[in-house]
């Protein structure tokens, strides 16, 4: 009887000490994208067929900024300080639309945004551009 009582107390103690974890709700991409983003670098890859023929990592000159707002507009400021305003949207949380241009989102979190867009130069040559932004 004594062993059963001790065993029961041990089971209760272990169950009482069980660690509880709470899962924080994830922030929807529509909220993550809001705010000011500064271009930190961009990568250009050029392919001829399936062969990589050029790979460059470039640091931008000057400040290139994106400011996404709640009203589905984005202010784009180039390195000369000239700004333009366009509309933006998200498709399936994977594609960023700015005006009529589509960009595939690689990363979107509280402090980093990166996206890819491709350009066909000829029937067998493609350029991929990846832009990396940090939240201001």
C-alpha cells in the first residue's frame, strides 16, 4: 500500500510539473509587409539554358526604400530620392504585386523581405534578380 501511495504521488508530481507551451499566433503577411523597407543588396543570376553564366551580388548605391501602407499603396523611393506611389497586393501570400509587376516572395518576416523576379533576355537566356530588404 505504501508503494502505491508513493507511486501515485510521483505520478501527480510529474504531471503537475509538465511544461505547458503556448503557441503565439503567427502574423499574417498582410501585416508583416507594412512599414518601411530598405534595400540592402541584390543578386543577379543569368542562365543560358540550365547553365549559370553570371552570378553577381551588388550593394545598392544610396537609399532605395519601399513603404507599404494599410491602404494597399506603396511608396517607392529610388537612390536619388525621387518617390513614386503605386498599388500593391499579395497573391496566396507568395506573390507580391506592385502595379502590374509580379515578384515571387522568398522571405517575409518581421525584419526581412526578399523577392525574386525573372526576365527573359532571349529564347534561351534568363536573368533572375533577387532583392533583399531590411525593415527600417
